């Protein structure tokens, strides 16, 4: 077992656990968007940042991928952490201003507007890739993928048409943190195939 501190309290974790895993085991809240226990972490949204203090130095890390270590101290709501989260939320507000979830989360940190330009006022997708990962790692069909690069990146089917591999299980909709995948599901799976009754023409 590894012993360290979270917000001044000593906690224990198994070797190999991440800071986020340990915090959740001990009931310490760290906000996340792209994290889900069913898939491997990717660190895409960066919202789970915490401050690691060791001796005279400290740094900001993403808790979903940072491994625990003996003797460190984790601060989950320090002024430095809150400042970074506010910056992240401002960027998310500009990227997906149509998301009620993002607006509500931003409000918790006193962020009501973004200094960054919003180009798509109805956009809800934060491009966290959670739907892509659950389709690949859990469902095992890879019917959804990330398309394009940079400002043109979006979520859709691999060839931007109905994906024959899609089994319409709804896992992508379930894990989506903003509800954006609900509107994209029909485009990914295409028109539901109606099976004719036996003997029908």
C-alpha cells in the first residue's frame, strides 16, 4: 500500500492506482467529463487537474492518469487548481456553448462567459472521445471514430456514413457527458433496418 495525503488527510492506495481512483475510494470529489470506469483513461478534457506537492515544489497534473506515490500531497481545490479549471471551462464554453451541462459546471466555478470565440452556438460535443472508446473497448465494434484534425475534428462514423458495425446498443449515448451523442446516433447507425415477417414480400 502507498500512503500520501489528499487535502491534508492521510490516505492509502494500492500501487498502480491513480490519484483520481484513490480520491473516489475515499469520497473526495474531483470533477471529470471524459472519465468512465468502463474504459481506459485518456486525459482528454483536463478538468480533473489537481496540484501535486512534494517538498518545496508543486505542479498541476491530471488526476485520472497520474499514479500515486509515497509521501506526496494532493490538493484538489487549491487556488492554482481552481484557476486552471476556470481556464478549461472557458475553453469548453467556447467549444460547445450549446451544452447545458458545461454551462452548469462553469457556473459552479463562477464562469459565465468565455474570452474565446464560439463558432458553433448549438454545439454540445466536447470531443472527449468517450463514445469512441466505449464503442471500441466495451462494445468491440468501433462504429464511431474521431474524424478530421485540429479545428475540423469531430465525432462520427469512420467514413462519415451509416456504420454497418453499429449495433444500436446506445452505450455511446449513455456515457456521453453532455448529451451530444444522442443527436449523432441516427447518423452513425443509419436508417433502422426493418425485418419483414416470415413470408412477407
